[in-house]
C-alpha cells in the first residue's frame, strides 16, 4: 500500500508520473499560502496544483509561480486561490455512513445522492455507502444498485454491509428478527451482486461459521470488520488472524475494556494493521476514551459518522432500515427501547471535536479523516493525501475548522469565493 504525502518542506514542483495534460479537459487550480495537513504533518506556506482530477504538484513558498505552473496553456480557465494561511487538508473519507439531509442510503440512488450532497458540503469527498440489516436478497439488490452508481459517481467507493451477520445481544439499531449467521450461499450472493464493489462488511465472528465467513469475504477482497459482536478478546484476535482488519465503531455494539476481560477494542489496538472506527460526536464515546484510543493505536483510528438520515436535517421521527428512530436535540435513538441509532454527525464536526474536546494534534485528527480510512479499504495509494498522483480531493478550512471550500477530483463544490481567491 502506498502512503500519503510526507509534507516535507520543498519549494519545487513534483509532477505526477504519467500525467499527460489535456488542455481544458479538467479544472486547473493552484491553492497557495496554506497550512497543508497531510501524511501526519503540517506544512506552512504550502501550495498544491490540481490538474486532470489529480494532484499534479506540491511545494512551499512561491514555487507555485515558477516553471510555468500557472501557464498560458491554462489561460483564463485556471483558478489561483490564496488560502491566506487557512488549513488545507485532503478530502475527508467516510467509510461508515448511512445517510443525511433527510435521506437514507437504503432508499436507493436518489436518496444516496441527496445524502452525499449534504456530507460533501461538510468536507467529505469520498464515501462507502453503508447499508443496514435487511434480508439477504434485498441487500443483494442494494449492493448491485451501489455498484451501478460506482460506475458514474466518483464520490462513491462501494458499499458496506452492516449486517445481517450480527449478534442479537449487541444488535444496536438492527432488527433482531433479521439477524443470522452467514452461509456460503449468502456470501456468494452478496459478493456476486456487488461486482467487486463490496468494500466492507461488519459481522460477529463468534457466530456459527463466523471465522469461515471472515476468510471467505476477505479472500474476495472485502475488508471484514468485527462489530455488533459478543466476541471476547481471544475470539476477536482469532477473527483478525483469519483476515478481519477493521473494528466497527469501537466501544459501541460490543463489550468494553475490563481489566480482566480486555475485549474487542484491546484486541484491535494490539493487532498490527487493524483500523479502529470511532464516532466522535461526544455521545457515542467520551472524549477521554477517544484520546486513549488514539494513544493506544496511533495512525490506526478512523473517524466515521455512522450518520443516519437526520444528519444535517431536523429533529423528528425517521426510519433506519425497518426500525423507527426518534431524533431529539440531534441524538438519534430507537423509538422502541431507546438504543442509540447512528448519529447526526458530519466529519467537519468530528474534526472540530477531535481538536477542541479530545485535544488531538491537528495532524493526527486529519489523518483519521483521510489517509487512515483510505488505507482501511485498500485505497491508501491514491486517496487521503495531498501528494503528486493522488486524487485532487481537498478541503479548505478556516482557523476554527469551518469549511471554506471543497474540491472533489479537482472540481470545486462552490464558485471560488471572492475573498481569498481570484480568477487569472
């Protein structure tokens, strides 16, 4: 797997290998005078150049003016954005998200696009579409629909099945009547329907046939996540040894850490190559526990939203899968029983909380939104970094980590702002 840009000081240009310019085919943008955060480092007075949907070059100081980087070839179509010292990060990547803007991913392509638009405004540029528990045949149809969208929408990286192979005792917001153990036929149906786009599946490895399911999905190129599970420490280690590589929303939907029963979180933190998801909304996990998790697994924590339809929308009554959900003061709970039912979080809020409430260094918080989730689903070589050859996904944030601009594959989300940017 590749790594993100190291952020080392450099005033020169670094052209992307194999780039063949096609004038006018894509936006050409230079963002300069930024505090660039990438690869776990902060680079002051940095610049990046986007061309043809990729990062074409990076550097520091006035190097963006040199070597024809802003050339007559681009002419009036080029954007030069003066960041004025604002933060510039890679685009955020959410590998566990169920919807937003009043729409749930389970409800089909139009709902997916509505939710993506909401989260993109908050800095998320690439998504794994998470689907909640349903009958296997229904899930096969939904992953097939996501596979179709992958072909036309570069924001969508594939699908994530959270269920139905989960433990009833740790069901969370999943319909217990639909939970079951995985069979070889189930696995074949789901993998086949996804046509290579099933990126992640959450399952409980202690269920009958659970370790075989881990091996089968992993062999098919799916990142297997342990979650909604009654597995103890040793059973979780066995799942990681069988090929699992993610812990779904650590601490939620599983037993916690006890001094004589360390449980799944401790197993994940000690296992090399395992990514721990965290919902950093101040509700699911206490900020001090978030801090401890980052300290115990540096570079291996991915901040996720686990957002449901109410993210970016109003309080009220919603449906998650087949279950009723009531949202009050931004907290989603099952109408029957009161269990937490996803979140109303966006990733820019997760970033602000990570820095302000948890006390993480900016570079560690950004890594958990970018390179770490990219690596978790096998895309660390081309997503999650601001380095030559990476996708031109970026977020410009003010000093308080509020969004100023978002680029996906080099295309800005909104017109270049009058303040801090100019057309040349």
